[in-house]
């Protein structure tokens, strides 16, 4: 008799008092679960493999029943879906907000320049600084309005800058907003610098002109200034030129709003 087998006699088996079979052991097998049982009638043991069974019904203090396990799996999958949806929503919201929020370099229409002209008590313009971060609208070399200018050399570089807000406003409306400033940064031309054998590059600073649109301070709206440059230093203040010196010429010949936009590709209409 096998160890663990119930001790039923032959008479008991024949009388039907003993059960027909008795489970000896259970465990795992490649197919799922195995059951080893003793068959009283056959007087031998048998081994049966079967697929995994559904978990036992829930008992208080015992394992989870099949409904709880399915619910657990459902909520885990549901949580993954919610996390994924939240991530997609956050990404799309960020893109939407960035689309609606204007860039500092592309301000909304009607917004005045963040950097405005400053004046002293006598009305002189205080020299603008840090304009190299503004919009570079164009450049010329040797530009002069006098027939008696020296044509032998290339002349000075004239690099022109304006505030980002003024530039964007002009592109949208064709007009420059109040407090617009244009800076002409003048530099000497030089050749054969470093390994260069031909052409010209920009050298030392030679001067600085500024034009300002400000009806609050000037009856004509636009005023023009030159900052003296001596001994390597600029004057910190400058008085506006008389109307006949610059304003009349700009008013008569400038392409747009008293500005020679015809000279600068970034301001010319395509």
C-alpha cells in the first residue's frame, strides 16, 4: 500500500463503504496542474494533468476570488489608459499654450517698444545702449548724399538696428509705432585682416546716428540725432537736428513712414 493511501479493507471496498478514489497529492506540471489519486477499485494510483484552474472561491481570511483578481487586472489596465491619456493631454495643452502665447520677438499688434527713448531735462536724447540685441534690418557701405564724397575707398559700414516690437508692428501695419528708434552704427572698413586677401571687413566704430518717432516730444513726429565720437568715446547726450537738416529729406524721399526702407531688405516689401 502506498504511503498516504487510506486504509480501507477489501470488504469495505466491496460493500461500497470506501470512496472509489482518494487524492494523494497535487502540484504543477508543464500543462498546468497534476493530480495523483488512488483508485480503490483498480488498486492502483493514477496521474492526471489539467490546465490551470480558476482560483478557489473567496473565503473570509483566505485568498482573493476570481472576481477580485479580474477587477484588479481591470483597474491596472484602466490606470495605464488614464496615465497615457493624461500624458497626451499635457503634451497637447503645452503645444496649445505655446501657440497662443506670443513670443517676445513677435509681440502682439499695437504693443509699443519695450525699450523707449530717454531724455534729459533739456530734451536731449540719452544715447541708447545694448542695441546689438535688436533686429538688424540692413547695412550699407560708403553711403553718402553728397556729390563731393571721396569715391576712392569703400567708405564706412552703416549697420541699422531697430526694436523688435517696432519691426513686428511695421510688418503688420506698414507703420512704425510711437517710441520707435533706429540706430545707425558706423564702422570703418578695413582690408587684408588676418588671412583675408580680398574684400573689406568692419573695423573700429566711427559714429552713431539715431532717429526717433515720438510725437509727444517732437511736433513733426520724427527727430534725428548724431552722437559725437572722440578719443574712442561717444557723447552720452545729443540734441535733435533742426527740421531742415534731416526731417525734410526723410519726409520727401523715404519710402515708408519717414524711413528709407528701400535701403534695407528686411523692411522692403517683397
